[in-house]
């Protein structure tokens, strides 16, 4: 793993653990306030300050977060959804028990009244109603964290929060950059590889895209067959030329893994992309199935620009609008060749196009 990939794998992990720890601190605070069992000898309900809750939350977050990360890797190797859910249930149950076990045995960190000093006393504690009540509470908290984490990952980073806050319940206007990227000669390869191997090829390609997306702070808007649409707010996409760098970072990843693709599929995938910037309306659409959608000429123009890559024998085409925005940054990493004004399908006004290359 190169230094860029390592950096942008570490940052999400740090943010992940900070989030998990915060949730567990909050969960333990409510456990203290509402007192599942008023007869419990657990003195965390009567502490004079929140220090113990804070430390317990850190311990719980680190333990649960670590178990979940390891379990997620192994669950991804399980071929069936049912077995994956069974493993998830076992992981949440065991991690909940482990959290209780650790807290009961951290006497120096979290104070307890009448802490069991003998094994029979410890067995009585584990057989108490309160112990199982807390066990269920921890299981529910852990399961909810996992569910929300998975939903957020499926919808796209931050999209779930936007849904919950109703940010785009009413349409809003934004200035955005859109990058449309798809596989060149996709029809040929679909026929050559067959449906199954072709689908696996697309899976592998979009999986390898992840590092470039993370490194360049892109938002994955949607996948359409062998095409992926990335988007940024203007400022984020122009900064450090991310809207262009993401494409070349992806090409570098494919180049490093070309031996794998050659062995698995008898070819190395070649992608082309078109990029454009402009105003769009952002709105939450749908009742039976909701999503945050972008409407406007900018997204249609980006799609049509990508469709011209083959005609101009270019891997990456950008619009004149975006070119002007990029000139505000130090663009020494790239050079641009003007293709002149081009009349795109469905448009009355020609769009200036540039072919982009790395220096």
C-alpha cells in the first residue's frame, strides 16, 4: 500500500473510532441516568462525576470497534447473506459479553460496590438479572451502531445524516463538479467474458476505485452499469485539482494491478471520463425508495462530454467552465489541449472542450 493510500485509510479509521467511542460514552451515560436495575450494586449509577463513564466509553468503543472491524473483514468472505447475518449476531453477542466482562474486572478504573472477590461470588454476579439486562442493552447499542454504519456506507458517506436532517427535503441550488467515468469497449468485453465474469470485473474495478475516491474527497453519486458518477462541491473539487487527480489515481491503481486483471480476465480495463462544473438543483426524491438526486444541465453536459472521449481519442475530457475554475489552482501537474467549441447533443450553444493529460 503506497503512502497516499495508507494516509487515506488511516483517517477514516480514526474518525470511525472517535465516532464509536462518542456513541458508547453517550450510551453509558444513559445507562447511568436511567438505571436499568435500581437494586444493582454497580456504583457507576452513583458516581459523583462522569469520569468513569468517559473511560468506560473509551474502553467500550475501542473493544467493540476493533471486534466489528475484524468481523466485517471475515463476513465479507462469507458467500451467503444468511451466514453473514448469523456471524454478525454472534459477534454482537460475544462483544456485548466481553464489554460487560471487562467492566466488571476493571475495578481500579471503574468503581464497584462489593466487588466479587471469589469465584462463586463472580458466578452469582454473572447469573444476576442485572447482568443480563446490561448484556441485552450493550447488544442493542452495538447492533444499532452496526446497522447505521452499514446504511451510511450503502447510501454513501454522509448521505444518511442528510436524510435524517431533511437537508434536501426542499430543493436547493448548488455549484458542483461532476465526473462521469465508464469502461471503454464495455460491450465487447461483456460479450467476451460473459455476464458472470463481466460483473466480477466491474466489481473489482469499482473496488479499486475506493482509494482514489477517499484520497480526493469525492462523493460517489451513483453507479449505472459500468459507469460511475463522482461529484464535489466546486471548492472541494478544484482544491488540489481533485476532480482530475481522482481519475489518474485510479489509473495508477489499475496499472499496479494489471497482472491480476490479466490473469483473471485476460485484459486490463481502460476507463475514460468527462468532467464539467455548473449549477444543479439537489433534492430528496421518491417515497417508496428515496435518494438524494441532482437535476440540471451540468450533470447532463458532463455525461455527454464523457460520451465524446472515443471520438477525440482522449481518456479525459473537461469543459471550458471547469478549465477556467482549475486555472485558479497551480495546474502544473496537468496540461490541456483545446479542442475548440463543440455542439453537444441536445444543446444549442457549443461547449468549449479540453483534453487533459498529465505532465
